[in-house]
């Protein structure tokens, strides 16, 4: 009897700071389902997003490519014409595919993955990129609940701000929330053909703003909740944009403040909303796991929990992810993998990994051909403990900045135009002695050598990971057919990974 193919359930929260999990040691976050899941999974403690903004990070996860190769750095954008995704790839190899929730992908004039999934379940737009229309929103409209919708731009019921930074309990029935809708749609899709292999992404809105959790999760946390210890840290050593925002937030106050409230009262409410939203995501994740059990597919399904990027969530006095978008609080993400056949009893892996490693890992684990357009590395050697490291560095890109982590160090690079003008040429932190990045060592004479090392590693990474169409030593893969040279080109219009310079150093070093 043939062994059934592994299924894949990828759950992505939006803007979940890696530290805000009970299994990560956070003293306040209540995440019982994720904590129980971690006891039989591998938790990667040093996982980094390729970009600290939703769309480019999600393109990186699904394509396996760094931003400087796929080219997306902002929200939305034109539909990629030749960029493969995990959905395209798994569908081509016999998998049923589906995606639900806040997919937040390039969508002009049509969503990138619309034709690569058997069921397109974006909760905020149609396949043709029409915003504020979806099966999810139509259901709320039909039942007279649209005005209570709590996960995105609702200016009718929860204040005048499109996406407030403050927090309050939601008035939408729990079973009608975006998160519960996603979980039910995923379960229904699996149930249609439980014996056929599936690849599903469930993209949850929370804990991204707006912070409108269900009251049952809001009540898990007391009104006098202790604030993060860095709440009042002065923004010394940060760029001027960070310092200005820090001061502005304290001057402007909070959207739902009452007379006589202090800034810290609003910050505590926002912090409470963040933790409550995470607890709500945890509950939905538990429901998804139970659905796998009920449908009899749990023992044959790879389950991943992760996030597109992190955020400050009032740490350092900043409620969202910007400014200071290349900080560890924003770039490091939760990542937990449970893989059938790989024993992992409360396993913890401290190796550097990246969100773009999803694609090569999943093809490797599922036994289907690799994506020859992917930049990432398979995590399988780490999951099976065959290797201790797969990356020299972990990198995060933004349009005007780059961040790199290696050993105990973290370097943020700013261009001359943005950095010097901002009064901050760069940032360097010792993550071992200063994990919360409170002391910028970049300008210290004692750390010039470390800064130089980081800058060299960053340049090396940019050079080694940039995808080219042709490389200098062409004959290695060309074939002469009827007197005409043919070159292998991948679906994205560049040479496949096997022909990239980093895979063929012995053929390229003569040209240095």
C-alpha cells in the first residue's frame, strides 16, 4: 500500500512579535494551544522575516525569494507575471490548494495566486482585487453584522480612525469573526476530499491593528496589566524619525482615551488588546488542530505556525511596527513546525532561519521537485538534527534599510541619504547582552571591527543571493542544438537556482 502524501496547513498570524508566546517564556501571554503544540513541534527561536511589511514578506514566503529578487517592497502592487508560488507549485504536483483570510498579496489587476488555488478565500477582496468585497464580508452584510466587523477598516462602530492604535473589545459574535470564518472554511475544504493531499494557508488578521479582540479574551487580562519594561525607554541612538514618532505619540494621546487618563493608561489598554488578540489567535489555532483530528488527517499533515513580521506593540513606546522597522522586535517572527515522521518533543532550534525557507522546506518534506526559483534553504536538516546551521546570516530588507543578524550581533544599515540625514548612520546591538536593543553600539570606537564585519557580511549576502539571468560560465548548462545555443531559464525569467553563481563557484572564480 502506498504511503499517503503529506498535507500542509500553514497558519500565518499578522504582526505577531516572536516573544509574545507562553512557550517562548513570556510571563503574560496566554497561548495554551500554541504551547501544547510546541511540545510536539520544533520551535525556531531565531526566525526572521525577509521584509517587515505584509505584502513583500508574504511574497517572500510563497515564492521563497528575497525582496531584491522578487522586487516587492510595498503593499499590494501589480500581479507578478512569471513568479511561481508554493500554490502554483503544489497544484502542479497534484495537491488541492486553498487560501483563506488576509492574504495581502499583489492584486492588480488580479490576485497573484487566484488561478493557483482551487478555493480563493481572501476575506477582504475578490480575485480581481476589488477591496471590501468577499464571501466573508457578504455574509456579514446579509446577516446585518457588517457594521460590527472588527478586523479591518471599520469607521462605523469602533471610532473614526480607519485603523486605530488603541484597543477595545469587539461586539461581533465570535463565530462570525474573520478568524473563525477562516478556520471553518479550511475544515470544510479538507472535508470535501480528506483522502486527497492538500496545501492550505490560513492567514489571520490578528494581532495586527485594529486591536478588537472578543471580550472573553479581553477579560483574560486585568485592567492594571503590567506594561512592557521598555515602555518608557528614551529613543537614544535611534534615527530621528523614531525619536520624533516617540515624542508625537505621547503628545497626541490615544483614540479611546477618557478625561483624566494618562498616556500610560492608553498604552496599557493597547497592550491588553495585543495580548488578547494573540490569545484569540491561539484559540483559533487550537480549533484548526482539532479539525485535523476530527477529519482524521492530523497524523499526515505538516502544520506550521508563523507570522509575516513582528511589531513593537507598545514596547519602546511604539504601538505598531514603524518607525524603526528593521528592529529585532519587528523582524524576528514566531516559527513552529510539526512534521509527521520527525520526532520533536518540545524541540528548540536556535539556528538562524528565514521565512523564505518555507518553500524549499515544504517541497523537500513532501517529496516533490524543488522550486528552481527559490532562494531559501530547506529546514529539514535542522528539523532532523542532521545539521546545526544552514545560514551564515539572517537578513531583512526594507526599501531604505537593510538589517543583518549573525552570531550575537545585529546590524542595521542606512543609506547616506536616509541615515546621515536622519542623524543615525547605522545601528549595532549585542543581542546576547542586550536582547531588547536598548544600546546602539554603532558609533562606539570599541565596536568598529564588529561594524566592519557586519557591513562585509551584508555586502556578501547581497552579492551571493542576487539572481541573474546568465552567469559568466555559460557552457556548463547550454546545449548546442542545430548550431544554436540554448540556455535554461526558470519560470521567473532568470537562470534556475542550479546555475546561479553561488551554486557554481568553481566555474566563476576565474572571473573575479
